[in-house]
C-alpha cells in the first residue's frame, strides 16, 4: 500500500511517497519559493536509500493549489514518477499546524474536522489556510483515499502548566483556550529521538535543545523525552525572529502602531506575520540564502537581520539551558539549521564560553545527520535533517 505525505509550509510543500509496510520512501520532493520569484520543484526518485534520478522543474508557481497539481503530474510521469495511476495512493497524511485544544492526536479527516480546522485558522493565519488547501486539493485528486491530519501541537501537550500559561487573567485561558501550544512538534520529536540514537543514549536520559530553524523557526527544550517548553506560543508567531514573522515583540507595540498608522486588525496581523522578521529587517528577502549572499557582498541590513536572528536563537538556548538544569546536546534542523554552516557558526560562537567547540570540516556538511562538535567540546552539537514526513507516515499507519 502506498501513501502520500504532504507538508504544506508557508512557502513550500514537501512531499514523500511511502510504501506503508516497509516505510520505504519511493520518491520525495519539495516545491520551494511558492508565490516568490524563482519557484521550483525538486523531485527525487529513490531506490532504497539511493537517489536514482533527480529532476528540477523551474516554473512560476503562484499558490499551493498550483504546486500540488505539479506534484501530482510529476508522480505520474512515465520517466520519473512512482505511480501508475492515482489509485495507487490509498491514504494521504497531512501535517496540520494548529489544532487548538480540540486535537491532541492525529485524526481521520471528515467534514467536522475540516470545520474545526477552519475555526482554528485565525490562530495560525499563515499555516492552517495552506494546510486546508492541501487537504481539499488532495481530496480532489484522490477522493477515495483516507485523509489523516497530524498536528504540530501534539508533542508539546505534556508541557507543564507553568510553561504553557501566560501572565494573563486565568479566565482568558479558561474561556478562550489562550495558552502556549507550541508548534513544529513532529519535527522536534523526530530530531530529539534521532539525536538519542546518534549519541547512543536513551532519550529518557537526555536533556536536548532542538532548534528548528526554517522560514518558520522554533526551539524546544526536550527533557527526558518530554517537550517541557518551546518558543512558539498560542500561534506560530511567538518566539524567534523568523523569515517574515516578527517573533516576540512588546505587546504594547501593537495598539501603538494601530493608532499611529491607522491599521486594522487584519493589517497589523499581516505586518507581524508577513512583513516582519528577517524580511522586514533587511528589506531584501525572507530567504536566508539571499541574505547570506547579500551579507558577503557587504549589504549591512542583511548582516543586521542575520545578527538579530542568531542573537534571538542564543537567548532561547540560554533560557532552556537554565530551565532544564543544563543540556546534553544542541540540535540544528530545518532549512537554515540543516543547510547553513554560517548560521550554525554564528550561533555557536556565542557558546564558546561554556566550552562548545565546532569541527569546521564536519560543520561544512549539509543536510546529513552529523555530530559537528569536536571531541573537546563540552556539549554535543548535531545536525539532524527534519523528517516530519516519516513521523506523519507512522501516524497514518497507526490510524489505518
Ligand atoms: P518552511 O518549511 O517554514 O518554509 P524550511 O524548513 O523549508 O521552511 O526552510 C526554508 C528556509 O531555509 C529558507 O529561508 C531558505 O533560505 C533556508 N535555506 C535553505 N537552504 C539554505 C542554505 N543552503 N543556506 C541558508 N539557508 C537555507
């Protein structure tokens, strides 16, 4: 039985086709820079773990609907596809970002679930709408297939109350469910589990700080296998400075700006979610590749944006070090975390004073599970490529 796993991010769709029983990946790919200049699909045909063929299709891709159409066409292609007909796909697993307090486990999607997810969209305006688009588009292409939603919030459900409550009147939590939920849960869980395997220790014995640094970015403190705190909150806007999201700001800035610039609620949401972060700071791009190149060419605003980003990551590392009573390992994952030696160096350079030492040869490796700290380093530092899709495939297997 084959299943398709879809991970609709804010500017990308990642997909993998699995054979359910063996968990073998037959093909995988990513559509990047959706709605931006230079969008493209990278499709990889796999045999076992070996890459058999890699295809890149450069094309204007305006929205997630168009991206999914391109993915389906590619999967059916005679030369580099893996499906003889769409009927080969029996189930589709979806990464869904925000399930509110309603969903703490994966669910089979039906009309009621769709309605509930729509109701949660105002809490994740960048994510739940593309997730829903992904679900409705796959329902059109694969109407017979079971659709299963796997939530980003699930891994963080065991966070203690002192970590998930805000300093607001308690009734706000009771009436509206306003609390920290945390996101990227499947990613934090996966990399923490893999880190334990790489370190040859039981996850239950480890304190790990997992840094998911992509267009959306979050950090989690994983103590003895439990996510005890995380940087994203009620929505995926809180925490780190991100690609286009502001992360933490003084909440008083919001009414101040609304008054000064006459902004509506929607406009201020757009400002914080889509016009801020490293894009807003640099005035150049939300894409870290663009910023790293620009910094090397002497663009001071790009350098400033990267500086602010790294600085904020380090502040959270410090906080999680304290609340866990130390740490055993620091893990980098997601687009920037996996692929940017420059950003990993920038962050780790702050940690020299506690004895963190990076092996520069190992740090030049990208997108591969590697321990990048050297043998003298006081703490282990690892790169673990994100594999949310495998975690989602396992949830699909469980529910089927
Ligand atoms: P999301 O799923 O939130 O869209 P990803 O985890 O796919 O995010 O990460 C996307 C980010 O990763 C982009 O900002 C991109 O610039 C960055 N990225 C990808 N490759 C590199 C690289 N080689 N160096 C620096 N940043 C990179």
